[in-house]
C-alpha cells in the first residue's frame, strides 16, 4: 500500500497544494486508531489500520519534503531536514517509554486511543496555523503515468549523476533504523541474550543519535560542506557497524552507536543534491520528486530485512555472527566510493 500510494500523494500535492495532503495523515490516523481502540480484538480492523496508517504517514513525509523544497534548496534544505529530524528523534526516544507506561497501567488498546487523541490535536493545529507553500501559479497538471509506484525511474533516467546519487541513497537506506530494527532485535536478544528492556534502551539511544545528528548537521555542513559531510557520514557509519560486528559486548554495541552519531543525518545532503539536479534538468514537480526518492529508498525496506536475516543465518553457520553489520558497513564504503566518483561540479556543489 505504501509503495503504491506514495507517488499518488506526491503528484496530487503538485496539483492541489501541500496542505490537504499534510492534513490527510493525522485525520486518517486519528480515525483508524480510534477504530482499533473501539474494536481491539477485530483482526480486520487492525489489518486495515496497519495498511492505511503506514501509507498516509509515508505520504505525509513526502508532502512535508515537497513543502520544504518549495522554500529551500541545497545546503539549507539539508539543514532544515536535520532540524526536523531532531523532533522525530525525540519521538523515537520517548515513544517506547510512553508506550510502556500505557501498556503497564491501562492496557494495549489505550495506546491507540492516545495516538488518536494526539492526531486529533495535530489536525486542529494544521487546520488553524499551517500555510500553503505551493502557490497556484507553480502547480502542475496531473500526469497519471507519473503516479505509478515506479516513477522513480524518471529520476534515474535524467542523467548519470542522478543514477549514481540514487544508488548512494539506496545503499544508505540499508543502515537506517527502520531497516535494522528486526536484525537488532534478533542479534541483541537471541545472540547476545539482552532483555527486552535493554533492547528498548538501545533503540532509544539510537533515537538520541537522530536528535544529535539533526543538531550537528548545520555545523557539519558549514564546516565540511555537502561533499565532506556526506563522506564523513559514510565512514563514521561504516566504522560504527564494524565495531558492533567485531566487539560483541555491551561496550561494543554502545560504542559503535557512539561512533555513528556524527553521521546520524547521512542522507539529507544527498537527497538535497538529487532534488536540485532533478529540478534543474527535468520538468518534474517537487512532490513527484519527493515521492520518487521515498519509493526508491523503500526498496530497501522490502529487501533489507530479508537480506539481513540471510546474512545472520549465513554468519551463524560460518562463525561470523556479526555478518549483517559487516554487510551494512560494506554498503556504506561502496556508497562513498560511488559518491566520490562524481565531481562537485557534476553535482552542482559550489558552496565549499
């Protein structure tokens, strides 16, 4: 559903503006999660909630990215994305503790009620304060062909530069938290024998990394530039995963996370460069580009957990239990080699 729905939202936001589709997510999530609260044992209701809530939340981030693109570009776009990530990281940190409190004191269905109430207030806030960022004179007619889930092929077809940068984004995606969550649970819980509480703390610290990465990105981009920031992010992430693979103790796992912190917002600069190059060399809308990037990266969501599971199984059979993390580290090394194969001029980087 997410893969099919996202390009449609992106393209429709180019036609009708960003605000309606930014509001769609909290409205739909409020109604769906309220339905689960009222029907907590109905598997059909729960299945529908999972299918559509993930789709509209993904559509929200696509519309939000397009709205930021309406106002910013280049380094400023990357810095803004990092600032937003600070708030997302706070959710990753606080979410498990809030959920645990609700589960322990009230029961599972009240988690859905809490989220429904939060989405209701978000809807009110958006309705009363959110401004439209895409003026009518900049809106584009709907190209229904461009609404297909594989519309990212249009970005790939623009030039060798966009092909290479999209490859970098795909490789980066394999190391993101949403992809590694399952293998972290398996590795820490089954292999290292950590309790659920310890795993939860680990995930919260990962969220702290997102917060610190969002805080750090402005200074990093100002000091190192887009090129240097991206290379630094690739190598700190690769080294961090190598440490986690090789040093299989609590110190090694937390130490690896610590090394990764400076590169917590590794993809922001690359996404900004791809967006600027695509806008300069095609007639694609900003919502369409945002959706294309999101859908292309979502391929890692499809293949990443299975690949990590295969590598874990392979490593377990061959005495290399850290194999999934070695694989992710290798992907980041390849991503940096690809990125550095392009010149700054080809990528339109001139601020350094």
